[in-house]
């Protein structure tokens, strides 16, 4: 077996900590040290892989009243992975199970139930289902703040257990040579690494990118949607029944996600910047009026139940995820439109796939920085990330982009026809659900519930 240099994991947010947990699980039987670098060398480019600007770097930064102001929809495979890594049991707030997901081309389609419904047959009413007691969970809605705290707690517990293997760097990473693995820190210390796993959020402004990324051959495809997601908790006069709803509106998609309280939903409403800012600041009564106009009242009476926040919407997709000893993961590799709720799920699949790749390399006696060791990671994760980025971008543009007055009617018709076909063909519907759960490739070990 070759003697392996340490692996550097760079990033201050939850993706970096989950990646450290996944790699510690995969390489726990080896002597390979993992060094976690959470400090940022550039105050203008905070190493924060959390897209919500209102979420602090440290768990608990948010006021408890805002815990549900930003939520994540986690796939069943993602929940399985977090369970194995010891994160899920540490959640200090309950999750909400999504038992039905429906996507509509507009509010009128919602009124007539003409859209793509992901509801599995076993979740149908007892008169239609063969087994009325069986329920399939399509996703889990969690508080982002609560998940951050759980990940932080699991990371600290693993750190205390593996003190000889898992190391923290208080100094910031200032430079990294992708060819030699030489890393330089702000306190003047040096280290030679087998890999730098960079999880820090991609900068859409190249001037704000870390030095080692500007030296890398990997370039980014970027797009500014000139829009923001308006997020808040809504009180609703009718129980949500575990259903997640998405409506494509002329200004942008509007999503209503179920929360643990049956009379609360999380709102994620993509809008042009000016309108998003106005709706974030107007009085509650006017906001309720605009929300009722958008949904045409088909979701019942919806009222804000807490502060409203904004998240800027951009697309950033790395041309390559691997460049010699540099490996991009999570928001360092891809930032996508939130309409499919797949951003953090993609990051978890990245981490699980990298853990598989390094575990297999170690079993074969290969050096982590050897040629083609990360070829599978590069191919599989680029395909999954690229497909999801393209899908969300195309949907956002054809329904709400500059040409939407021509493309949206055809898109609404296509969505309605696809919904009809999926209802008639459960095999097609099952493929849609599998795609949402696991992406374009077979699930890695951790997401199948397998330990290393």
C-alpha cells in the first residue's frame, strides 16, 4: 500500500463537514489524515457553501424564530446517508414528510389538477389503493438551521472520536498547487496534500475566486437570473396533507412545501429582483393579497407567519470537477436554480460518490493523487450536476424567461401531457421519482444504507 498524503477539505459550511464525515467513514480503517480548513483567506469571498445570505456560518447564528425561514427538501437517499453519518438523529427540530408532489404550469392548471403528480399508487386514497396502510415518503422537509446544527454536532462527535485522523486548521488556505499538492496557509505553515477537496461556494465573479481556482483549468458556466427567491413561513387555513406544490407563474416558479405543523407551509417564490424586494418589505395584508392573486386562491388562505427573506438566484457550473489534485464538490462545482430543490441533494451525492471512489482506490492500493483515480467521480458527478443544472435552467427560462410568452404555453401543454402519461403509466412515474431521489447514476454506498 502506498503511503498516502493527507486530504484537505476546504469550506466553512455544512457541505464541507458532511464531506469530512463521509470520507472519515470511508477511510476510517486507514491511516490517511483528513485536514478540515474552515477559515477564509478572502473576506470578500467567504467560504460559505450556504446559498441563503441570512444564514450564518456558525450553527445557531439564526434566531430560533427564524428556524423555518429557510428549508431544504432532502431525498430519501439523502436522509439515509445522513442517518448513517449520525446527522439525522441529532436534528433538534422535526422534519415534514412529503407524500405527494404536484407540479402545475399555472394556477388554473392547479385548480383543475392538470399537471405532473409524483404521488405513488400506495399513497392514493384507500378506495383507490390496494394497500391503504403503505405510504411512500418522496422527500423530507427540514429546517436548514436545524440541519446545520445537527451536522456540526455530528462533526464534533466524530472529531472527538478520531482525533488522530481528523484535524482542523485554524489558519486560512492561501494557495494550493494542483500539480504538487503543496498547500500554504495564512500562518505561514505548509503541507503537501494528496487532494484538495474544495467545497467553498463558487464565486460568480472570477475576481473573487480563490487563487488555486484561477490557476485551475476548470472554468465556470455562469448565469445571473436577475431574480431572487422570496422565502418565508406561511400559515394556511387548510391542512397541507403532506403535499408539496409548485406552480410555474409568469414571474417565476412558486413552491409551497409542507412543514411539521399541518397548517404551515414554506414558501419559495422566484421573482425579479425589484418585485422580490417589494414583496419582502410590504405589509402583511398587501403581501397576502399578492399571494392570493398568484395562486388564485386555490391553495386556500395563506398568511405570512414570520419574517420574509431573499436569496439571489444564479447558475454556476464547473466545466471540470477534477484538475490533477484539485477536486470540486457541492457549491464549488455547481449552483443551480432552486425550483427542483436539488442543490443540497447534489452536494450529498458528490460527497457520497467521492467517499466510494477513495474507498475503492485504497482497496486497490492506488494513490489518491494517481492518474485516473478520480475519473469515475468526474464522469458521474459532471453528468448528474450538468443534467440537473440544464433541467432547472431550461424550465426556469421556458416558463419565466424573456421568451416565455412564446414558450410557456407549449411548456404548460407539455407538462399537462406528461402528467397524463405518468398517471397512465406507473413505470414512467416511478422513473421520475427515482430521478428525483438518486440523479442520473446508481446510488453510492452511503445513500443505499451501506457502511464501508
